[in-house]
């Protein structure tokens, strides 16, 4: 569903007319070579489109206007092979609305010791040309990522690729529509927020529907449509005995499938990329949507339970960022703790965990749900893959959005969990349980998160930079004091409200 290959970044070399045509021709040639190799690099999921060498202010402003308008352009990468006086970048940078990456590299890897002369020096000037560009972007406070190093190096390509993925998610977010079936779970604070401010900051809209609108669509699903998706279930999952053909709960399975199809049609017809529901508002539905939500997430839709539209949009952004990567990405909740071996978090939800993170073929099961007063819901049960992962939470602090990210290590369960009827992941947070959970709580991080085995904290940091929102990372270098200080500094930086009146 998510195809990053249709997007491109523009590679924009900067120079000036001072050097003469011969030098500018070389700059253009070198730029084309760099762009072409970056475009073919597997670490970079989008095309890299080389633009002409920028020589004056009018040139640059036109380029920025064009980038703003270009539907498939998700950002621009600048590089000053020669010296490009940066006053001429001011009009362009003032209007640029696409993410910016400043690549600080040089065409030549090594100094040609025996042949170096002033011609070489005049062509290979990024060591000072990029400093001039760095000054103006700093002075103008243009949000950007600076990537320094040789352009053929793996680490440089990884950094560009990470930024490009975040830029794809940012691009997607500008037009994202989030369908919200029902409202917020009553009285819950952290799942709420300012939807108008979210639209201003992130671009996405949150659009409310009565659950009856969804029920209408579900009722239009034909038995033949249900049959074909049931067949898909049969081939994809290990099916629990009561759900098999002719068995007691077969009709509940068909109900779940009908819900999935209706939900998918509703989302596709309205061009929604994310959605929420709530167990408190299920009028007309026989069961809380479980397996259908899980499968929609696996297809790239964002989801947040209990009306959590911020997490739904975040999960969608993380789905876009992680398209095509190994691992998996899901809605998640810090559910319960294991105070042994230094402390572990068992993450899960009532039902809605994405099978993209599953370690093995999921098991399709039906069990009672202790809340909501509806029929037993059908869900996929599995253990998560293990390895490094991130959990991310976006909260509305009243005067700004804050993105809290914790690096974690997903570890195997110490023993089987035969009675636990939901998908789950067990992790050890960085730097340790005490620091991570204290820091998360000090930061007001939510219980709902976007969880990903595909992404790193850097993807989310780049995304936060593009959005201009607060970013708090809890990782192996964090201490409780460093987190407290950072929160206080961020409060001052973002011009936060007075501390408790
Ligand atoms: Mn929840």
C-alpha cells in the first residue's frame, strides 16, 4: 500500500558565476554522478533527482518555488561544491516549504598529494562553501539535517536514507486524513488534544464519524466477499478450532471479516490513512474490531485505540517511514511489568497489535473481552520478533506537541504465556528500567505508543525536526538528571506556559 519509490528528493548543487563555464560544467557533472549513485543506493528509498547548478538568487528562489509545488518532491538536498555566497540563498530559503538536508561532502575522497594545484582547490571548496551555507541556514533558523562525510560512505547514505524516510512521512502527513469512529474514551486525558493545532503543525485532519456510518458500510458487504477474505485468513494464520468451518464460532469469524471489509472500504473511499475506534461506542457492531484492525495496520494504515487520533497519525507516519524495511511497526501499549532481570515491560493491547511485528505465523483465536459488553472478538495472537526497537509517544502539552522516544531491546519471553490471549512484545528499555520509566513519566509520555522494530530514534528525530516540535529521546546515554534538565530547557525553548499557576 505504501510506495516510497514514487517520491524523489532534489539534489541541488550551489555555486556562483564567478568561476566561469568550465568549472560550472564540472560542478554539474560531479553533481549528476553523486545524485545518480545516491539514487541507486539501496539505503535511500526515493529517487534522487539532480537539479541544475544554482548560480544566483533568482535561480534559487525559482527552484524553491518549484520544489514547493512539485507533488512528488519530498525534500531537497543541498551541497556547495564550490563557494556559493549565501545572501543569494535568502529569498529561496524564506519560502522553502519542503524539508532540507544539507549534505556536507566533497567530490574527491582524498587529497591528490602529488598533483594538487589551485584549480583543484578552487573546484573542491565545500570545506568552506558549506560553512557559508551553514551560517545562513543557522542564522535564518531553517530546520534541516546536516549530514557530514564522504558521499560514498555507508554511514552517510544511511543518514540520508533515514531523513528521506522521515520526509516521506512528513509529506504523507500533510494530506493525511484520520477517521475517528466515536469519540475519546471518556475522561482519558492523554489521548486527547488540539486537533486544530495538529492540523496546523502536522497537516493531517481528524474527521469524526458516528459508528453507525461504519455499520452501514459493513452491512453492505456480501457473503461472497466474506468468503474470499475468510480464505485469505485460512492460508495466512493458524486457525483455532472453534473458528474452523462448521464449528461453534465460525459465524463470529465471518462477522469479524465483514467488519474488516467494511472498514477497509470506508477508509479507502474516504482516502483515510489512519483511524481510531473506541470500545465505548460500538453500537451496531457485534464485537470490538480486532483482527480487522490488526490486518489494516499490516497494510499500512495508522491506528489508535480509544479515540487516540494522535497515536493513529503517529503510527501511520511510522508505517510510511518504515515501508520496505525489515522488522515491523505497530500500535502498542505499555501494559504490565516484570520486576526481574532489571525490569521488563510487557507491551500489548486489548486486541490491536500489528502482525507485521510477529516472529512466526500468528494464531487466529477468539476469547472473551472483559470490557465493552459485546460478543467475543476474534484476534491474532503472536509473540513479537526480538531485537532493537523504539517506542514513541506524541502528547499535547497544551502549548506544544512533544514527541517522546525510548530505545528498547525486545527480548524473548522467559516462559510461555499460554493463558494470554493477545499479541505481545517484551522489552528492556534503555538505559535501564528505572531511568526510562521515570523519564517517560516526567515527560508525560502516554501509555499508547507507536512501536517499531524497523525504525531508529533518528527517523523520529528527523520527523520532529521537520514538524518543529519538541523531541525527547531516552536512550543509553540518558540519566534522570539529563532528562529533567532537557525537559526544563525545552520548556524555555518552546516558550512554554508558566509552571503551574
Ligand atoms: Mn489503550
